[in-house]
């Protein structure tokens, strides 16, 4: 499959790009508002993979070009760029099987991080509202430690929670997640169940801040 | 320590009572609005422990009597009984080190469970608002599977998240949680961070409903 990571020059985009390129045969494409930055980062990821003796071609494009002809588009952008990013690529999503969102709305306050969903109820629901009607949306990969993803020698051994109303799209994302070694996808329900999934991200950060040895903490359900 | 489980005749009260009696030397007292029911359940728990070759005395009382002279009071009642339960025992909490709340506000809808906090922001914050001012409140033991707790042969191997503003009280609950074999307490922050902790309970139920093999699912952060 061809996976386009819009905002793939950021931390979570980098982590997912490296893992998919390292662990699977999927074609990984980096998108950015600035195509030059996308190309530079794609080159960096190739170099990183080479240092692990893996030769993979990763290309960088403007978001619009990256979304074009992709099977899966991941919105690896901060929540406040969700809407304009979707709008900028909306007419390129005709062939896309699924639009994936790992973003979470949070506030940092003195006492820690707090879940702060948009008016739509959750970022996942905001994405579903904003995306073209025929493009299914799945929330996934929330709260994964970008550092742990990007360190290809680090064992993941954690779960990621999937929410979405389109079962085929959810199945596609499940396979993508399963392709990353040590990552187990679990079904957390429909779009209406996404707030509970997203609110785990500030919780994970609070746990990392308040407990020793949990710096890059992940979660397992068992 | 003397632990009073108000509403200790319910599922979560039973689970915690059995584990503390089985794994620790703490004195466990069962409270109920109906003292006769409390005594009957306490006898049942003693019988269950005897079947595991453990001889422990567990007493049952009306909630008021159970709270009297307890070091730790656990509000093992449903969220809609929180306020009247606290009010009924408020003048007996003078010597209590900490009031513990595992309750969570949820709605069950067709598409699964949804987090539904009270106006106070969370049940933990509602308890803190309702309790006498000098009684510290700690949220803990949310979302533990009552069935897994009550099955003394089942391995727990899971985490429980603690929230509270009083560090001494949180330390007391941490020790109590640590006393239960296989249960690891983690610090999730202050009372203001409790909504994120509580909203994991509907998430756990949704995961149990949507995934095979996760019937009595717990959580581990690693």
C-alpha cells in the first residue's frame, strides 16, 4: 500500500514513517506544506534506515501531491492544522481508502495535561465532519511515544486503539498497525467512542511526568 | 490499617475486600445501608477465604458504623449514591486518613459506553467537594474487573491510577494498592487530572466488548 503521512516531518510522522519503512513493504510518502522540507526529511529517514542496513526509497512532496494516489492518508499534524490540512487536500482524496487521525486536543496547565476536545466531541469526529463524505475516517496511533517509534532498536510491545464507523477502513488500519512489530491494534468502537481513546494521551503524559521509569510510556490491555 | 468498604456488598467492594483480606493483614470491614446485608456478605467473604485456606474475620455494619474508627474509607457505591453516602457518614470521618473513590460516571448507549462526568468535572472531584474539608480524597481502583479481583486464583498483573492533591493520603492508598499482589499503583496527578483517569473505565468496557479474549481486561503502562 501507499501511505502518505501529511505533516510527516513532525515527530509522530517520523516515527510512523520509519517503522512502516523498516517493518513492512508499504510505500511511505512524506507530505508537508513545504515540499522542500518534505524532501529533506524523507532523505533523513532514508539515511536513518540505511544506518540500520535497510535500503528504502522514501519520497517527500507537498501535502497535495503526497495525498494524490495514496491508499492511506495519515493526518500527522497538530489539531489546530487538521481543518486546513484536510481542506487543502480534499480534492485529492478520491482514491483514498481511509483517512487516519492520531491527533488529540490537549491543554498543558501547571498541574499537568488535560484533555480538551474540539466542539465536534473529539478530533476524530472533527476529521470525519471535515473530510469529504465518501472518505472513511479512522482514529488510531494516538499517544504513541514518537521517540520510542523513531528508535528502531526500541521494543514497542504496546497497543494502539482504533475507532471508526467504516469496518473496511478500520480493517485496513488494523493491518497497517499490525505490520509494525510489537504494535497490537485493538478495536475501541465507533467514532462516537473516540473521546475516551483520545483522552488517554494526556493521561499517558501525566503518568510519564509523575512516575519514574515511564518516560516513553505506552499502554497494554491484558 | 482498618479499611471500611462502604457499599462493600457490591461487585467492586467484594473484589477489594477479598484481595485485601487474602493478601494483607489489614482489617477489612463491610458497610451497607442495610447492616443485615453487610453481615451476610461479610460471612460469605469469610467462607470464600476459608475455601482458599485463609482464616480471616470480616465484619459487616451499617455504613455509619463501618466508617467509624476506620483509617481508610472506600466509597464502593455507584456514582448516584456518592453524595448521600458521604452525607450519611460525614460526622464519622473525623479520624479517617483518606476517603477513596473508584466510581465513574458512564452512560451505556447502543454504540458502547461513554464517559459522563458529573458537573464537578469528575466523580473524584464531586467526592472532594462533598466530603468534609479536612478529609483528603484520593481517586483509585477505577475500572478494575470485579470478577478478576474476586477470583483469588486469577493473576492481576495490572496497574491502578491514583489521583489526589494530598500527598500523604495518596501515599497511604499507594501502599494499600501495593499490598494487593499483581496490582501496581501509578501516580496520575492531582484531583484536576481525574477525568482522564475515570474515562478509561468506559474505554476498558468498550475494548472488552469489541475484542476477543479481553473479557476481564486490565491495563498496564510500560
